[in-house]
């Protein structure tokens, strides 16, 4: 019987192996968090802010900060 090796789930996205995959993964995680945060803000608060500000924060600023923050946390030793 053949046994397939399972990948180590903790090491699928690894900074040491592939930095680009790490950044893309954490950018997408930041994108998902930003969309849910915007949804919650619109549902509960509905602050009167321009749509361009919400779009910019959701699509670029927050995800980029999430990716940069993950690299900083990895360098500090908290995401190893």
C-alpha cells in the first residue's frame, strides 16, 4: 500500500523558503481582515467617510501593514 507524505501544515508558508509566498499569504490575510472590519464598521458605526478612503484602506494600506507587520513579528521571533 502506498502512503503519501502529508506536508507539515505549520511550514507550508515559510519565510526562509519563499519570501514572496510569505508576503502574498499575509497580504491576503490582511485583505480578508480588512474586508470584515469594514463590514463590521459599516454595520455598527457607519462613519461618514469618503468611499475612496475606505477603498484605499481596505485594498492597500491595511493589507500592506499586515504583511509588513508579519515580517517584523517573524524577525522578532514571534512567528517562527
